């Protein structure tokens, strides 16, 4: 993966985490919090696994 693609992917990941973090910290319902954490975890996993060269 090129460095600019890596940087923009990381920037998008940080922005998404910054958007979801207040909801994750403030929501009283555990089920919605787990769904948000799962979505964030999947995007982190995708970021680290999509950069592998063939």
C-alpha cells in the first residue's frame, strides 16, 4: 500500500473513532455500545489487513 493511501486510511479511521467515541462512552445501553465497538473493531481490522501486497 502506498504511503498516501495508508495515511488517508488512518485519517479516516481516526475520524470515525472520534465520531463514535462520545456515543460509546455515554450510551447507557450495553447492546448498542457493543454494536458500535464491533463496527469500530471491524474497520480497524480492515485497515490492518487490507494493506497486504500480493
